C-alpha cells in the first residue's frame, strides 16, 4: 500500500456516480489560450492527450531506504518484506488486531520530500553514475525529484472527477522538486473520517501482514502489531519523453525466488478491494480502481499486483494476481474507459508545463500548481511562504558539496 494513497479503501461500499466531462469547457479553454493571456493554464481534457504513447524508459532502481517504527530514516533494506502466496480463498480476517495491535502513523504530520532528500545526500553518486552526460549546471543530472504518489495523481487527473490536488514546485541546482500540499477539502476529509473508513484503511495493511514475511525463509505473523510508520521505499530513475525523473515510492514486498529479476521487477504491490458480485461492480472496478492500481505500479516498474477481495465484514474471500502490463487489456471492452496513453501524455505535458513555468532557481520560491475537477491546471507564485518545502539542511549540504567538487 502506498503511504500517499490511502484513499483506496474509501469509496468501496458505493462507488458514487462520476459525472462526464463536457466539451464546452474545452472550447472556452481554447479561446483563453488563443487570446494570449499572461497566465498560462494546462487543459486536462482527455481528447487532447489521445496520441501515441510517449517514450517511457524501463525504470531502474538506483537505491532504497527504510523507515522504522518511529519514522527514522535508514539507508538500507531492513524493512523489506517477502511475499508468501496465500491460498485461493484464505478467509483472512482483516478486522483482527484493529482495536488492540495497531500503531497508526500520524498523517497530520507532513514529511514533504524529506526522506527522499536524505537519501539523495547519502547517495548522490548513485544518481550521477546513471547519467554520464549530466551537465554541471544540473549537479544531480535529473530534471525532477518527487514521490511516486504525486506522479500517480498527475497520471490519473484526466479521469478524476472527485478530488483535486495542489503540487508545490521549486527549482534548485537546475532540478525541479515537486511536493504535495494538502488541499482544504482533503484536510477536512482526513479530520472527519468515519470510524468505518478508518478501519477499512487498516484492512489494507492487515492484508500485507497476512501475506508478508520479515525474512526470505520466514512465515507471516498475523498475530503481530500492524505499525504503519514502517516502510520500505525504492528509489528509481527513468525518463518520460524529455524528462529525466528520480522518484521514490513505498514497496510492499518482493518475491522470495533467488533467481528473480533485479528490482524493481521482483517487487509485488498488495491491495484489497470489495468482492465483485455484479457486472456493475466489475465495471466500476475496471474503471476506477484498476486505473489507480495501474498508474501506481506502472510508474516504478512493479510488474505484479496481488489483490485480496473481501466481503463487507473484512473477510478475504479470494485472492487474484494482476500483471501490470496486462491491465490495459482487461479494460479494453469497457465502454468509454480510461486509456494509459492519455494518462502518460498528460503527465508528459504537465511536466513540460512545469518546466516552462518554474524558471527561477531558488529553493525559497514555490510555484504552486492547483487542479480541481473539470478545471484547467493553474498556478500561483510564492516566495518565503508556508509552501516552501526544500529544507535549509538540504540546501546547505548540496551547496557545500557542489563547491567542494569545483
């Protein structure tokens, strides 16, 4: 489960009707652009992005890190777990331990990019080895640094009708850093979650506990404590068209096989979902849930998603594996469904838009990109504001390292 995407458990019981986009918005957007207004915006209209799939290089793992039970950073694999395949219908009780063996991370604490930045300071050389053409004007040799969860939100934007987002971007040392800012609506949602919703979020982590072992020869320990502070994160490098990306994402586990391909191709993403009993539920699963699952696993090159389907009482009644590369085949016959090419082209254009806007190289200057459903992406500019997210310790260390290299 991704630390930045707990929403999965939310709209299970009744997927609300999604409204369709109206094309009249599209024409007014075109008029605005034609009139040459100073303030650029970016359309999210799907039809604009129905073109050839952009180049996306196979992601390469350049490192990893662990966060312990108190969210302390370790530049190692101590939190990596191993997948243990369950029976076809395992009858796991996902409610077990919720009231007495659960330590929940405080999601009111915003860590921004801090953990990735710590990783960069300890592993700069890993990145530069990857890109021998890196120019000295951009010491890191990448265009963007961010979390996988932020990119997932961008990918799914053309099809999202419920939740907007805000992404803060700052250019420092030639690289653009992107960090999420919680929207007011998201904050209200988080602070007013029902007890049922809180428990359903736990279910996803509990499923991981039933299917993961702490070491390669071990067995799962469903009697242990679920502590959502703990995490293992991969750091990958890749390229989307002209954009060189470095991002990190949480990884649930890896396959045990010692002959497995190197990471990230040995990783497994674990999910839970309501059992599918009707054609309407299957259609909703394809349209909404598989979009998020695909985007989240496609980005870092995680090839397999294992889903536990559960009943209303949190009992896992069946388990199914999905190959990330085959998900687009599954949804092909769904009328007016999402398209991977639209997601990737929109992400590519969004990154180009960010590059064109975020010109000034100053870690204290934040360009805040905002999107609300059925609207264009817009931005505002803030200096020395509450949105500044690149910490002083990172700026100082990077500058002193760079000057010692010259």
